[in-house]
C-alpha cells in the first residue's frame, strides 16, 4: 500500500465519521466542525487517490488550495450567521431541532 | 441525542465508509495524465513552480472565482455587522471577551509585527519557484491582524475606513481588470501574453495578498459582539 | 469570419460584466444606486441576448480560457441550453432588479440592505458561470459562489427568521457541494481529467464511477431540493425579500439541476441505469404530491408559493426520468427545456406578484387577502396568469412543456408519469384557486397600502412571457436542441 492510498483511506474514514457526526448533532457549531473535517477528508482523498501509483501531480494539489479557500470563506460565513443567530435568540440549534 | 437519530447517523456513516472505501480501493490507473501536459506547458507559463502555474495560468479562472467567493463572504459579513440599523456604541470595537490582557501577548505582538510582515513578503516572492504564493502570504498577514486585535489594539473601523475598503476590493478588482484586459488585445480571457506572464502573475499575487489578508481579518472581526446570555 | 469570434468573446463577458458591476456597486454601497445599476442591467441583457443569437446561428460556441486547451486548461461552452438559461437569467434578473429599485425604502431601512447590489451581481455572475461551464471543478467553484451569494441575499432580508433560514440553507448547500466535490475527486482519480467532454469519451461503468456519480447525484439533488431533501427550501424562499425569492425559485435550483443533467448525459450516458432514472422520477412524483399538498395547507402565501416550487421541481425529475429511461428522449428533452424556461418565468412572476399583494394587504396570510382584487387587480392578474402556466393550461409555456412530457411518457409506455403530470396539474389548480378565491372575497373594509405601479408591470410582463413562450415555442426549442447530447441533435 502506497502512502497516497493510505492518505485516501484516512480521508475516507474522516469523511464517514464526520458525516455521521454532522447528521447526529443538532448543535450548529458541532455541525460546522463536522463539515470542516469532512472537507479535510475530501481533500485528502483528492490528493491521495489521484497520486496513487502515479507521479506527483500538481493539479489536485492546486485544486485543494482552491478548495481550502472556499471552505474557509464558507465556514467564516456560517460562523458569522451562527453568532448573529445566537446573539438574536440565544439558541445554538435551529428552531425545529430544539424539541429533539 | 435520541437513539433513533444516533442509530441512523451511524448507519449512514458506515454505509458511506463502505461505499467510499470500495471506490478508493478499486481504482485503476487513469487514462489521462495531465502532469505530462503540465510539464510541457511550464516553460511558457512565466513561473517555474507547477502549483503556482496551475493556479494562475492553466486554471486561473478557478482562482478568479474563488477570490470572488471570498469577497462575497466578506460582503455578507459586513452586511450583517449591524443588523439593527442603529449604530451601536462601538460597532468596530474589539470583542470584549476575546482580548487577552497579558503584557506578554502585547509585547510579543509588537515584536512579531515586522517578522510576520517579512515572512508574508517572502512567501509571496517565493511562490514563483517553491511552495508559497498569495494565499499563504495573505493568511500570515491575516494572522498578524488577528493577533493585533486579540492583544487589545484597534485597527480602526472596518469598511468605513476608506483605505481598508479599497484594500478589500483591490485584489479582486485588479485580477478582474487584468483578466479582462486580455480580451481587449483579441486574446481569450486570462491569456497572459508570454513575455509579460511572469510579471503579471507577480503583480496580481501582490495585490491579492493584501486583499486576502484584509478579507480574512474582516471575516474574523465582523463577528458580532457577545451579548448577555439571556433567552 | 469575425462573427464566430464575437460570439466567443461574448461568452466570458457574460460572466465578467456582472462581476465588474459587483465591484462597482461595492465601491460605495448605497440603498438605491439607480444610475449605476441600470447600465449594468442593460449591458448584461445585451450580452446574453447577443450570445443567444450567436448560438442560434453558429451552433455551440467555445471559449478557451487562458489559451490553454482542455483538459489541462478550462473552456467555457455555450450550447443551446446554456445560452438560453443565461438569457433567462438576465431577463429575470433585470426584472427583479427593477422591482428592487422601485421598492420604497425609508430612512431607517436596515443597514444590511445597502449590500444587496454587490450580492445580486455576484449571484448573476455565478449563475452565468454555471450555465456556461464545461469543467467539473469549475462548476464546483461557480456553485459555491452561487450558494454563498444566495445565502447572503437571504440573510440580509432581516430578522431572526431570515438568519435561521439562511443558516439552514447554508448547511444544506455546503453538504451538497461537498458531496459533489467528493464525486469529482473520485472522477479525477479514476480518469485524470476534469473536462466533461474528455471524461465522457472514456467513462467506464466500474465501482469508482458508480460511487462518484451516486455522490454527485445526491449532492446536486440536495441542492435542487428534490423531495425528500427539500426541507431547507420553503423557509429560505418564504422569508426572503420578494425579488430574492423570485430569483432563487426561478434560477438557483435550476443551476444544480442543469449541472446534474449535463453530467448524467455526458459522463453517465453509458453508466446511468434505467432504474436510477426511474428512481429519480419516483422522487420527482413524490415532490409533486408532497409540494402540492403542503401548498394546499399553508396559511402563509409565500410558503404556499415556495411549496409550489418544491412540486414543480418534481416535474423536472420526471422529465429527466423520461429523458434517460424512456424511448422518446427528444420529446422529453423539449418538454424538460420548456419546463425549465416556463417555470422560471411563471414562478418569478408569482413571487413578485405575491410580494405586491402582501405589501398591499400588510399581512402574509392567504386568508387576509380578502378584497385585494379590487385594490391591486394587476398584481392579482399577474399571479393568476403565472398560475395558468404552472397549472399547465393552454396556451401557456407550462402547458406545452407538460404536453411534450406527456407525449414522451405515452410513447415510452410509462403511464405512471402521465398520472403524476396530470395529478400535479390538478393539485396546482387547487392551491392557485385557493389564493384567487381568497382574493375575490369581500374585504371587511380594511385599509390597503398603495404599491408601486412598476411592481405590477414587472410581474405582469414576466407572467405574460411564461404564456408567450408556450405559443412561440418552436424557435426557442430549436435553439435549446443545439448541442444537446441526443442522437440526431444538431451541434
């Protein structure tokens, strides 16, 4: 097993576990953290699997850089909305989840 | 958390792991090898580092849109800054409970200021021939700004300050202007002329660095002030 | 020989010009920058109209970005579907922009709404980027830009409800994009390219391709709010400002749908099994039933219209099932394309008219609409006309679309889709007449607010277009067939 395949498999585990966490939790911040870890797992798969049994390939690496910036922007936006929501209502979950 | 929810989440998680694991382990060597085309194209790209070449030459359109994404995030952050429409006492004040008032942080930040700026400039310059570039340098600048704010110093009102507003926009505006200018010369969008490619890329990256730094700092600084935790 | 070059230049301009206006409106954010926005709308319309015209005369247009050919570089591609949706975006976008410009804004309007225009133009640029894309990762970044702009537009609509709706929308959008990105990562690892056309040429039905397509389908179905993944849509569309609701229902959900369609028909053409297509169609039928039933029950007018969107998205997936799994794909393609166009025009008209009615009555409830028929007849008429198209009554665009889909269903012997289409029409009639009935009741002498005349004009023009497009369908349908991945289509 090459190093890159190992990265890809670790990525698979990260994606699966964090997806489970995303679905299970109702606290918005935890869901956001789960989403971030899923993103990291996805990037690992992108970089690892594409370069498995291949020469080092700069294209997936550049794609991951772009993906990281997009993920940072999305996470920041989600955090700002989340903090506004908390400031406005004092809740950390969406309205329909409160009774769960 | 109720048990049914946990159970379905675990089930979905396991299913996803099996699916992805199966896909990853059964992958065969692909038919296309872009790394070869890339290696052939690098001499005409104006930079020597392949990742910078991909980001600002071969797939520069993705980078343009990605900077737009960052800008949209900042715009929404600015828009939500003051939801009541009334100007609260100090809308740009440093978040009260995130200031760490030790003298160590304050003096350390002061010492780190020139070092971090120098690191950012180095990362920007080095991006042409080794890992580095606009994003990395911009992230270092943003980290500096965050340290500055967390240690209790003000950077000034955000987005009502003319210079900060200009800096925020200038990265994307410069990139867009450069991209469009190629159309005026009858070339496709973002097709840098060979003799100027290196220069254009460095110039765009420089403006982008400042812009990305200010954007990331703005995203940090625009979170609302903590309120009393009443329902 | 200069003509094809002009067409090829219009392609990037369709994206660059809205981006430029986003920057211009950001320089000094104001509530009503009319003289800045109007030239932007005019140039946007002109470019998209020119692009559509060029496509109709010269076939599929390509613009190779950076002069680096695929698959190393990225190309923009304008086929019939892409250029028609770009034109539709500019038309509906301009209508909603005018609606916004005519919105009376008083001095203590929320400060957040100063930032409407930059988000609006970014939104338009993102839509064009998706319609004209031919590269998988490029579509991802465009989709993210679209998602964040849309979330921003929802969030600035004001109030805690808008924040909750925006948060829910953002989480769903991010999950959908991530699933899509995961699929793209697997496809790149399997094939070594990101350009749709090159992958389509070498796609083989192995495990990794199946998993990748499954992920992409799941992600894009979540973003298109296909039942049962639709829960984020009604609150987001109902709580936003009316022009924002109109844009989102008419165009944003279509963006992920068109991406899915393109990927299914290019990469997945030898891989998509008939059972997958039927499965998606079944979910579409579920959407028609569920959305229609919820629309009949909701007391809130905008929630009613939003659930109507959920139902109408179901028609799109029934059309996709007929396209991929039926024996009359040309008819299904025509019907699907016409449904995309007619629904966009009708739904945007409906949301704008609903906004006018709500402003006139001062309440969100359907029951409170009593008496509005005498006060704002034009808005009600626009609502009704849009309803005609949604119901599928002749001679509207909605009728022509459903008629083509029905013909395709009958030609393939798939009677169950015919039942779904006709049943959907009946449900739609139910909730449309519910609104009209409530409006024609005698009012209790309540006072009505006056609403800008421009609002009525804009809504009416959009509603009329949804009818006209059914009457003069042959021209647009011929253009929409250009570059379609069907046997015997022109390219």
